[in-house]
C-alpha cells in the first residue's frame, strides 16, 4: 500500500471537459460537463463525489481513468497523466454499469483479474477464493455470472476491482443493486481497505452511505465543485439535536420519552441537553442503547449548494 513520499493518487488542475454533439440537422451542440476542476485525492483517504445527474461526477471519473480526454487543464493519477498505462498500475475500477463476461464463473473471472495484476496463478486463485468469501459469493463461485442476481453481479464486479490488491479504487455508484445488508458489508469492506492504506474515490447518489464511508465529500453541481468538506463538519452545520434510545423499567421523571416496546424508550433532545441527559440515565440505572444526531447533514448541504449553483447558472 502507498505511503511516504509517493505522489497523490489523483491531482486535477483547471480540469474542464466540453462535449460536442452533432444534431440530425448537422448543427454542433456544446455541453460544458466540467468547469475548471481543482481536486486532490490524498493517499489513504476515502473521497466521495455527490451531485445531481449530469453534475460532472462520472465525467471526472472517466477523465481519471483515461476513458475520455480533457478539453483543458490536467489530471494525473499515481503521478502520471491519466490515460498513461503507468497511471493504471495498482488501480481498480468499478463502472456504474459493470459489463462482466456473462458465461464465465466468478472464480475464474476474479482469478484472471488477479493474474493480470501480476499474481502467480496459485496465489491468484487463493485471492479469488478469499474475495468470493468476503463478498458472500463462495456458494455460487462456479456458476456463470449470467445466472446471478443484480446484487450478486454487483458484488462480483467489486471483487473484480479488488482482485490482485490494488492501492487505489475508483468506484462509480458501488452500492447499486445492493440490499441494506450488503450495503453495510461493502461499507465495512471499504473501511478495511482504507485501514490497510488504500485510497478510494467513489460517486454515489445514496447520501447516507457517503456520510458513513467518506473522509471528505465533494459536492458537484452543473460541472462545478461547489463544496468540499468532511461529513462530520457538514453534520455539525445542520445539527438540530439528538435522538436517544435507552432501556429501563420507566423513563426518568419529567422526561418526554416514547415507549418502543417492553422496557424500551426513545426521546428527542436539543444539542445542549445531551450530556446532562446521559448523566441522568446513568444515575437512574438505565441502559443506553443509541445516540443518533438529528439534522439535514450532507443532504441539507447538498440541496443548498445545488440551489445556489442553479441560481448562478439559471
């Protein structure tokens, strides 16, 4: 995994992309998909891109992978110009709509990907089996992918991106098709990847997943990076209070607590009431179950930023 004086996994400066499309009348239309993007992804972080459809997220990822080329500005991946073969060394990619070879079994697909990244055949097979187990696919590893459900195929595609031990993952909508259980497990998998020194750049429309996974968030709107921050900072900006769940025979006297079952209670607290309330619960012998902040968080900041940028571009 990267460290020390290695170059940043991704550096973009003044990056812009204009698409030219010819209509049936022969007229050429220009679409400004990205405007002067300055972005640096730090080694060992998880960075999430959020924004409405057409905001520039997927264009940014495609530029990083060298699938398309910038109209202006520069973008470097692993210290090399995006699109250079050297930029793709130790890079794993999950597209928004994965297109896996349908007749191949997942074990063969993942082992092949690990071999392409330089693992000897025996180690590649062992790596494939490890990934299949962590992704809950060991029971169908020998079946062709065309027999998989949407969620299973998405997990296989994520395994393909992880095969061979890349240092840098670029993931476009990685949670697509996953049920809540597997969204949670994939979140834990990506956290483990980061803890081992890996770097992740991903886009998602599922803002709650971004809040759980990302160290930093970039909010895109109409081709502009309009805000960049840590999810915790965004949550603090919109904090409205806390929801507390606890267990006990009865709620403390004077509390406006709602029963949720036998001995289970829920109450809403303002920000300044949290610590005194927790102390009161402890003194009353209650069992604290959960403290959940209330507020718009990333969603509120995203809506504000998008509205502001819409006004500027309207």
